[in-house]
């Protein structure tokens, strides 16, 4: 065993961590489950399941309106998650955290409430080739309605953003730039701080899609220097239907509401309504209260493990899995960025991604096959689909071994 | 080699039609043709037919597709020889029931009964539907078809 420098975090006790996730104990098609679809959604620790369960059993009430005890408890738990999330991403203020159903809603909020009212025909929006559809389609809708143009910054064959090309696109016509923090297909970690500095110098707000970053690494929005950060809860061990938009206070302050209804008003008269301040201005209607209580538990859970240790464990798994996959004849990996999260997209010779995924499922191994909501990226690589194995800190080297052995068998079967 | 469990979908018959597809390629002098796509996975299939007196006397298919689509197209190309559009429609109905898991076996479908296992894989059903949709589009004189609009 090689010596570990003392500044590295202590390794994880993976067996103990796996015991925290009840689903990881199940079998699929008679085999112990190997769950390698974490970029799609993560599994949930017992602490999160318990928090949701406990909320419905003991505290269920609507938030921000009832003065009775349950209402106070529900509000305090729900708003408590806002405090936790603000700390988790080092936001300057809890009031800069707008709860949404996920990243998609967060980006659409920026599209409709921030960008659409101010964008003009001939203006431009900049994104990159490696964006998820959630960071492409809302901008296309804005362009369609406003007569603005979408500009796309290219990537290299290795799957790295060409930063100078991105910066070149930041002309005075650009009203917003969007970039994914960690690519859901390639695993590439983009140099967001560098991009944010370039955008800031030109007075262009930068939106970061953080869906795949939060589950894997420490995220500090102040250090990144971006203007909007969209995130989702269900990939970071929280319930589905939870997410948030972080935005600078001055940006939120000038944004009109996106949805109207209860919860987001100060005073309603038929002559006219005054709206609540952010973040509640953007949270019309009864939210996913139990979900956000669960998200609070997920944040606590991640902090109890330590995000540095999570990142280190996943780095180890990524290196191990990449080396093992490279021994498989005919296997091509898409995305070999220097800074990369534990996401491996691949294909084997002529075998179709769906055939590979179905046959791996027969072995109890869950991977995703398809376009991963990134058609333009698939087109860039000239393939209709890839298989994607996305690992989390609760995965093991033994699971990687089983995965690679199964790929060997599948390869022969389809060969 | 350890046998695959639950490998009924990828049984020998299916793998044989995948590895050695029958009637793959282009058909000189085709009278009917259609291009089909499955936008969910990007698979594309082209079917060319030669029809005489309202009957299929030749079918060839080409394109890039998964094992399920390829094997279905290959099996279909043999099954429909000498049949008319009405016959194809008549065969398609039990195939749909087969994919739903509502039908044990239908002798008229021949080797296509192997696709019955797809009722356990609802996300893969469109793979087997693509050749049928493309074939029926060709017979109907429709140049393009998608499994999402068929």
C-alpha cells in the first residue's frame, strides 16, 4: 500500500457508508445491485428517508401561513434547509436561495424572469457544446421570443471547453452566458472561476448549472464568482422535486415574479398586488415541504462525511475504473478531461448502447444508455448514444471489477 | 463463459439474426421505401420493398440500430415475403399484444415470438416497433416515420 500524504483526508469506511443506503442492499435479476447511474439520480441515505417520514408523521403542516404549532415546526424545518443550503454553497445570504423543483426550473426562472424582460433582438446568449438540454432549451425559447441569438463555445475532442473561444464569444451583445459546472456526460469539471472572471470583466452575468457538481465536490459560489448557480437536490442524496437557484441579491431584487399565487405576495388588491421580497417572490404556491426537509437531511449527511473525502474517494474510483476499462478491447471512452468527476461515457466497437445497458442490467448493473439529454454533444462525437457509468462515493472497487468482467461477457455475446 | 441470467431477450435466435442479418442492404429496383427513426435513441432504419400485384416480393433493410431492431427487421424481412399490406397489418396486431405481454405465442409470427421478452423491458419496446413502423410506412407510401409519432 502506498503512503498517503498527511494533508489528504482520511479514506472512507465504505462498508459503513453503504449501510446508510438501504437500497444498495437489494438484488436485481438475482445479483447484488451495482448502482452506477448516480448522475441520473443518487440513492438516498436512511437519514433522508427518515426525515421525510418523520415530517409526515409528526410535523406535517403548510408553511409560512399557519400560526399553530405544526405550522411553526414545518416552516422552521423548511426554512432551516434554506440556511443549510446557503452555508453549503457559501452564499452571502439565505435570501439569495430560491427553492425550485430542480435545476430545470431554476434555469427557466432565470430565462423568463431575468433574461426575457431585458433581452433585445440581435442580442446574444452564450453556452457550450457540452450543456445538458436544461441549459440549452430555455435559452432557445428566449431567443425565439426575442430575436436574440444563441452562440455555442466549442470543446476539444478530450471534452474540455476551449476557454479562449468561450471568452471570444463574450461580446458586448451578450446578455447572459451559461456553463455546466460538471458535464453529466463527460465528467469534465469546467474552470468556472476563470470563466466568471472573464464574464464579470465584460459585465455579463454567468449562470452555472451545478447539478452534477454539488454531489461530488465542495462548491463555493463566492469563490466561483458567478452570478446564478442552479442546482438539484435529488442528485445530492435528497428527494426528487427539490432544487434551488442561487443568485446575487441585486439580480433577484430586479426580477419580476415567474409564477403568481399564494406565498409570493405582500398585499393583494384587485387594483394591484405588491409582491414579496426574494426569495419568496419566486415561490408561489405550496412547495415540496417534505422534500426540502429531506434535502436538509441530505446536506447534513454530506457534511458528516465531508465533501473533501467524498471527492477523494470518487477520484480513486474514477482512476481505478478508467484504468480497468482501458483494458477492454474496442472500448472507447468519451471525455478525458484533466479535471474530471467520476462519470465515464463509453461505447464498445459496434455494440449499441442500449444493448450493452440491457445486458448489464441482466447482471444487476445499472448504467444509463442514450443521449443523456445532450443531443448536441452526441452530434459532436458523431454517435447517437453512449453508455454512461457514473460513480458515487458509496461505490467500491469490487463493483468496478464486476462491471468490467460483465462488460467482457457482454462484448463477447454481442461480438 | 458464464451464461447470462434472464438472457431470454438475447437468446440465440435473436443474436443469430443480429450477427447475421437476413436481407440487409439495398434493393435494386425497389418500388416502395421508407426511412424510420427512433428519436429516443437516434436509431435509423431504411426499408426498401419490391411489390408486384400488391404483394411484397422483396424486402431489404439498412441503417444503424441495436440488436433488437436489427433482429426484428431481419425476421420481418423473411416473414413478409409474398404478403400484401393487409397481411402485414394483420400480423402487426398480435405482435403488439405480444409486446404487451398479453399473448403467449402466435404461430403466424414465427421467429418474432422471441421478442415476447420485451414485455419485461418496456423501455426497449420501441426498438422492436421501429421496423414495423418503417415497413408499414413504406407500404402506405409515407417516406418518413418516427416511433414517437407513429
